[in-house]
C-alpha cells in the first residue's frame, strides 16, 4: 500500500460513513471501483474536429463512425473486453445489449429505434491491446454553446451534479477559438476553483490540412501548436499542444494491400503522367489520365488519405524509402504525429494513472459528500485539504497549476525547469530531468542531485517570497523521490 492508496481508503471510508443510508453511497462505491479500472480518457472538441477518426487511429481499427450517422451524436465508450459486445445505457431503465455488424471494419450499431437523446452512452467492449490501460471515450462535437449535442458532451464532461466520469481529456482544436477556451475552462471549473493542466492534452487536429496539404504541412502545424501551447490561456488548461493528422494515422494503421498496390503503381509510373495529378485535389480526382486508375478509385484514395497523405505516400515510395506496405504504414504513422501522441499519452497520462484516478476519486467523494443535504462535512473537508497538500503527488499537481497560473513568482528559466521536473515533458525520470531516454542511471542520479541542491538553496533564500519557498520545498522532495527510485532500480 502506498501513502496515496492509504489516504484514499481512509477518505472513502469517511465519505461512506457520512452519506451512509442515502443513495449517494453507491456513487462512493463506484468511485472506489474505478481506482482499479483503466484510465478514462475522453476525446472532445468541436464538430468535425476529427475526434472519431483520431480514436480509430489510436485503436488501429475503424470502429468509431465518422462523418454521418446517428451514433456520432452519442457519447461512446471503447474499452478492452474479453469479447465483442455493444451495450446501450439509457438515461432511464436497464442497460441492453445491441446487435451490430461490421462493414469494411466500421461498426454498424442497431439502436433498435431508441432515440439518441434517450441514450446516456454506448459502451463498446473490444479485445484490443491499445485499450488495455486506457478506455477511450468518443464525444459528440461541440457546436455553438446552445445546441443539444454540445450539451450532451458538456453534461458528460462537466456535469452539474455528480462527478465527471473522465480522468483526462484529449482536446482537439483546429483553430484556436474563443469557444475552445471557454469549454476547457468549464471542464476544469468542475474540479476545484483553480483550473488544472494536469489532465488535458491539446491536439491541433487535421494537421495535414494546414497549408492546403503541402508536404511541409506538419512542420507548419508543429510551429502553430508550439504557439498555441505557449499561449497563457491554453497553458493553464493543457499540458502541451501537439499536431496530429488523424485521417492519415487512421489509414496508415489500417492500410490495405489494394491501396498499397495503387500507390506503388503511381510511384512507379512515368513522372510526366503522375505529376499533373498531384497538383490539386480537383486534378487528382478529375484529370484525364492514361494511368490505370478510375476517378472513383482516386476519390476513394483521397477519402482515406487526404491529398497530403497521397502526396506523402507517393514520395516515400518513389524515393524508395518505403518498399513494403508495412514500411509505408509505419512511416505514415510516424509522420502523422500519431507516434508522438502515443508517447505523450503514455508519459503524461497512463504512466500517471494512479495519481489521475486518485484525483478523480477525491473530487467525486468531495462532490458526493457536499451534495447530500444535512451532512456535516467539516471533518471531511479538513481531511481532503490535508491530503491534497500533504500527499506529494497532489502537491506536485497543485504546484504545476500554480506556476502555470502565475501564482508562483519565478524567473522564466526556473519556471521552465520546475515544470519539467513536475512532468510537463513526461513523468518518467529522464523526462523530468531533461535527459534523453538512454541516459545511464548514474548520470540521472547526478542530474537529480544537481537539481536537488539548486532547489534546496533557492528554498533557503530568505529573500524569496513564501510561495516560491514552498515551491522549492516540493521540488526538492520530487528530486528526493527520483533519487530514491533510481537507487531502488539499481538494487
Ligand atoms: N484531411 C483530414 N480530414 C480529416 C482528418 N480527421 C478527420 N477528417 C475528416 O473530417 C470529417 C470528420 O471527421 P470525424 O472523425 O467524424 O470528426 P468528429 O470530430 O468525430 O465529428 P463529429 O463527431 O461529427 O463532431 C471526416 O470526413 C474525416 O474523414 C484529418 O486528420 N485530416
Ligand atoms: Mg465523431
């Protein structure tokens, strides 16, 4: 048992006693059960931001419906299971299993005539290693503030009563928009009075479309994401912003042999015949050509790859950098930004599942206890406050938020060093210490000692404001944790 789990059990017990005999007891039990389940990560963003496509890319299957269909308007969970099963959870009444078919990989779910506004969520169990440590939740697009679809997503992510059912969010944005920021703020408002960057990652989605599908689209997208990530409003709300070309990632992960053959044919054809086709989307589909590919086939290729993907695959094959469909698929996944997203998902979210889930549980206990009329929650409030400030993992989360919100007065290089140490570049030891992946344990220890000394001295400087001294104390403790973990790993 760790300090964290001991404290959680204690607080759960206290919350249970306070609400015993009321319906709220069940919510406490449910929150406790969640601590052993995979991390729940919602994919959210505006209408047609590419949420479902990105979910498919992460699972390497075309499960989630994209574009049309009533299922795009229902919150849908995708979780690992021992069998393939679809369950509908209505707002009122018992859950029911639903029949489904698959067409070219896509799921076709028969809602049996149930109006979508009566469905709280669909749950898809799907045996998949990609889902073994994370449950992905596809949400309907947020449109304008008032539409009912947006309301469904908003209710789901930021419920007025009860607890949020997610531990973290991937927030897709195509262009930075005032309503994106409002939504992110609303999501975080639920947690505490202070917003938190710890559990959300911003994604500049459909990144291939930036610069009308030119081959350098992703480089431009990377520059734009950096700018978004540095924006103080976004910085308070997202750990980082990265670009992803979801459609290309989805297609690369589900690449078919027939598609590979057509692309190879184009790559091997005479340049004078192919180059004119590659100039624009319109030419690619409609231009007359002697090449053995019909306009319908070209249009299908575009639907799957986008013009950027077609151009990139063509260049990779033509230059001989990819020679098989597996090589092509791997290269496209990498170029799409999905590889980086997977790494970030791991280092920023799943590697920290314990603390993120614990945090969700505490917030749920708090909300449940304060929602039951007549409960004297004083003892609970005191304990919650004590845990939030004394358990080191939470102290780190709160410090990161405080730095990002400008509550802690630090020089820019200090703030950057502190943020990194708190895990904004990933929670693994080398990431926190700013070293590369292959750094030896001895060198990591030296780096940790260097940082320890640095923060300790800063904390002892009597001229520093109180918050900075407190921040330095937490960071010193983080370095001690890294040193201890390094020693344990060497034993
Ligand atoms: N070029 C390009 N098109 C994309 C990308 N991602 C999604 N699309 C296209 O955008 C359209 C919408 O994609 P979805 O994945 O359904 O978007 P969504 O955010 O789930 O949409 P809603 O659920 O309806 O809000 C589809 O036609 C996709 O093929 C991308 O990375 N690049
Ligand atoms: Mg969708």
